[in-house]
C-alpha cells in the first residue's frame, strides 16, 4: 500500500524514519515530495501499524492524515 502524509512544518528526521520503517517492514520505501510538503510511504504495514510507527518515531501525525493512494501496480511482478 502507498500512503501520502501531508506534513505541517519541518519534515521528519530521515534516518530516524528509515530505521523505524526498516525494522517494521524491510521492503518499505519512503520519500519526501519535492518541496517537502508530504511524505510518501510504500509499505505492507496496515494503516494502524503505520500510524503507530510514525507516532512512535516522534512524527506528529493524526489517523486522518494517512491518505491511501490508489495502486500503481502494473502486475508485471507477479507471474
């Protein structure tokens, strides 16, 4: 699943976020949109687990800020 999380203020510390994500989901990918207005996270974590992970890493985010993005899967990996 891919989430887009709008950020208010300073972006989260990249290394802290990376460590937290890798421990929970080694295949997770996170990046900041150009300009730093939002964080994008692709992960197998559930909405609830991702929210807990972000909050545990000290990132101030509310449940309604985690916006699930439509799938961009082309289906090319399965088969």
